[in-house]
């Protein structure tokens, strides 16, 4: 395995980490509420703080990658995301996970904004680039969901088909 393919695996792991974080937090919300004493009205901020930071900083993070270097921004994003995850794990009050989730969103924006650009830069040959983008895209997409089958459920038949 060449260094480029190893770098692709690191990029895929970073992307997968960002995607899985949303699902994990959604599953953990009842425990977070119970263990940290969240009021029901404040609990959505655990999710929303991440989304506000991620969505609000994504374009800025891409530009920062252009100016400061994609590799540097990617590594900073992974470091910030990891440290914020540690802060979430050690939280003892309701304020800490909200602030830490905001920082996770910022780290996620830094990581996500430069990922595909790094893949394209690592693989200049069109055939290899196509394979690398396919691998990266497989890990960078969220799991399919619908209103009928929320996260965590697993339907026993395909959509549109009725069981007899």
C-alpha cells in the first residue's frame, strides 16, 4: 500500500468519525438528559450546537484550507474534534456538552471542508482518482433514513413492499 492509499484511509476514517457522531449522540440523548440533569427544552441544544457550528463554519473552513493548507486544516479539525469529544465524555454539567458539541461541529467543519480536495490532490491520475473518490464517498455519506424508519430501527422488508 502506498502512502497515498494510507492517507486516503485516514481521510475516510476522519469522515466516518464525523458522520457517526451525529447518530451516536441521537441515541445517547436520553442518557445525557438523565445523567447531566438536562431540562427537556434544553436537550436539543446538544444536537443543535453541533449543527450550527458545522453548517456555519463549513465554507469558512474550506477557504481556510485554501489559505493555510488542506493537510494542516484537516489535522487541526481532527484534533479539535477529538479534544471536544473528550470534553463531552468528561462533562459533569449541562453546559459542558453544549459547548463541546459546538467545538465538535467546528472540528467537523474543518475536517469535512478539505477532505475531498485532499483526495483529488493525492490522486492526479483520472482512473486512480475515480477509485479514490468512490472509496471516500462510500464513507462520507450518512446512512439512509426515512420518516418511517428512524435511526436505530431496522426494517425487515424493503420500502414499498408490504408483508403478508
